[in-house]
C-alpha cells in the first residue's frame, strides 16, 4: 500500500477542503468546561488537529444518538407513519483507534448482519479519519491489552499518525484513496525513516505491557468459573447511573417510544441498556433477571465472552470510559485481571 | 432497502371477549395485498399503536389464506389497555413475522402433548389449529390447560370442539374453583398422571407463566419425556424483533431471532428454565 506524508500546514488545508465536501465535520473540540468532546466543527473551526487523551463521548453518539426520530406519525388514528431519513454526509476526524475498532464491531452488528436501516444509512454516508495514539489516553486506557490500539488495523478510511515533521498517512479503504486522489498535491511519499520513527513510538507505548489473553478470559466467563462473590460485589456497587452504557462505544441496546401531540407526533428510538431493572421487565411485571447483579453480569458477559465467540474479538475495546465514569468504582480492567489471575493460582 | 421498523396497516375486524381482562382481536390487512405478512405457527408479530408504541404478540391462530390474523391480549399495561378500548374498523400497525416456528418438520406422525397455563394457550392454539386442519398427519393429541379461575379460560367454545375431535383428549384444571366448576382443581402438573402418550415418541409443547414452565418441565422429565422433544414458548420484553434492541438477549442468543420456541435442551445451554 502507498505510504504517504502530509505536513501540519497542508493538513490544515486538507481539513478545510474536506469541510466543503460534507454536511457535518465531526471532530474533537475543546469544550468550555475544559474537556474534549466530538462535535460538528464544519462552520466554526474549533477542531483540534491533534490532541492528548480521548473524547469524553465516542462517535457512537452520532450514529446511534441518545434519542433519534425513526418515524413521523402523520396520523395516530389511521396509523400513518413516515420514515425519517438522515442522508447527511458526515466526516469523522481524529477518531482514536479504540473507537475505530468499536465502529467496526458496530458495523458488523448493524450493517453486515440483518441491517438496521437508520444506522446503515448514517454509517454508509460517513467517512472515518483515524488519529493513532503516541501515548496512553489516560491511566484507565488499556487499548493495546485489548488489541484495539494504539494503531487501527481496519475500519478507517484514512489513518493519521503524528510524527516529528508532520503526519504519516495510511489509506484504509477505497473511499480513503478517492479522498487522497482529489487532493493529491497536499501529500508526499513517506520517507523510509518515518516507518522507523513509528516503530519507536510503538515500542515506547507497549513497553512493559502485555496483551490480555481474551480467548482464555472468554472461556472462563462462558464456563461460569467467575466466583459468585465477584458478581455480588459488582451488583452492590452499581448505582444504575447508566454512565457505562452511555459512554461505551460498542453499547447498542435501545428502546422505541412514541411522542404524540394530538393526532401527530414522532416515534423515537432511545439508548437503553442492561443495568436498568426495567430493561427486561415485561408488561405483567415479571422479569427473567430479578437480581441486579445479573444485569451488570450481562454487560460483562456480552462484551468479554459472547462477542469473542461471535466476532473473534471482545467488544470491550479498552477505551477506559466506563472506568472513568463509574461512581461505584466498577473497573472492567481490574475485573479482567482478577479473573485471569484467579485462574493462574 | 426495507425499513424493518415500518409497520403494515391492519384493520380490527372483530373483537371477542375471552376473559374479564382479555380479548381476541381478529385483524385483516388494510390494503388488498395480503401476501406481505405470511407466518407459520409459533412466530410472533410486533403491534404498533401510535402514541403508545409497540409490543410483541404471538399469532394466536393458524395462517389463513385471506391474510387475516388473530391475537389474544390481556390488559396489563398502557398499550394493551388502549388496545382494548379500540373499536371494530379502527386501524393499527403490525410488523413481522418474527422468531422461529414450532418444529413443524419434527412433529408429523407423532403424538403431541400440549401444556398451557392462562394466556399461554394463545401460541399453542396456532399449532393446535394447524394440527386439526391437517389431522391425518398427526397421531394422538392430549391438551392440558390450567388457569386461575374458570372464567379465566380462553377460547371456551373452541375448546369444546377440540374435546370432540377424534384421537384428542383435553384436560382442564383451575386453581380457584367457583360454584359452576365441577372439573379438576390444582396446578397443571397434578393432571400429569392422566397422560397416556408414550414419552419416548411424543413431542411436548408448553407455554404459560415462568413458574409453570419450570415445574411442568421438571415433572414431565420425570415421566420419561426427552429433553429435545420438549419445547417451550418463552416470553421476553422486546422492542425490535430483529435481534438489535438487546432486551431479550441471553448468552449470545436472542429470544426474538433464535426463539421464542426453544427445546429444553437449548434452554439448558442458555442457562434458563423458563
């Protein structure tokens, strides 16, 4: 594959040109409360071309929003519903490799398998430009251990890597090479020493850390060898704040509800998730999961065991967001380590 | 590309009172094209009532060439209460069919045992009607049906025709008898000694409250019926019907896609007993 290079100055021009070619340019931007969140910067130039850490929220919130309209209810009485289409062309810029892996898993789930049209439409009109990591995003991040960073292997259209003189550029898709072709002049061929520089960054990044044996982990969980007392502790600590499921880049669960004003209204879909007791409760009041510890257990089992069987890789990408947000100090990384260590002993 | 969440319009043709809190709705397609919703016994639909959202219901009758379908609905929440208030000729939305069917290829020329509790008779009725429609393809049929009180029994008139069907036995029981009742009392399991079918060659179908399914399976296994010949129709909260919303998920399976009909052998793999 062609290896390219772009200078910091040319990147600014590249971004400016990209903005003319989309409806929304979703990029990391510094918020007024001094953190970084993905937002539309098409018309305001607030995007950060490079940044430390990761966005508080993941790009998920643009493809599976917290709430989104599915249908316009033209007449409730006559049951006339019109699909709400979203054909906006979006470019996601500066997406971290962990979130790129999450998007790949979400694509498998929402697009490649039996397709969910509202997600598929948005996904297929989107372009993803990744920005690889040269250091840990935070002390909670464990992307390398979960095989999702510091470089994205697939799932991006373009990937930028910050090096001393500018950015090293990987092309990850046909869409990516078409974008480059249109602005060919801004790019140069990458010098061989850049590859060496990247190798050194990776060496520094991975010094002293080991990949998690996620297949072994999945097996232990599947065979129900995790001590019951571990699930008990997790259940007690969870206060059902829903922070984990709101921030997790691979959480995909939702509910559907109507908002009506007279005979007209909207059918909405909103993010939902397993920590809530009502998530599995039926209209009559009974639920197959009456104990709270089993709600969180679903979350862990799904991400660390079931998806390994389904997709060959865990759907926890090690971004660390759930750890940062949890008021009960539930820590999926410590959970993983303690489960694996208990096996060794 | 098909929008999976877009309902088809159906008209309420008839409302039938079943119990003090349940009605059967006979629905017909709003437009003339009846080919859009073809289902098999055991599957379910998602009903749409704009303003109240959506909820899953099992097809309660066997497929009909005119594209008509039936659902039996107990009043338990906002949507079902509103549905009960609708009148004949009102329009509602239906999407589907969803889920797997009963194992129709495995049951021909076999003895069949149906065990139902309360409104759990609804999904079994779609198969029972299918069996009676093609009676020569099936051997002996026994139906055990329990409910709380005599007035809580669904399909009272139709059950009488089942009782008169050759090669068919129907056993009814109630938890709380009233003055009109001179039949059996107690849980469905109390009627199991009456079963005459050969446990080695009979297919068993159960549907009812979770506790009924759990204990009925335990007792039926003791009589020698085989794990992979016992099927239960499971009830779960669900929103999408296509394995996306996550509500009915259990250990990598989705009740809406992989179920709602599971053999007991499959249920054990999923770590569920009802």
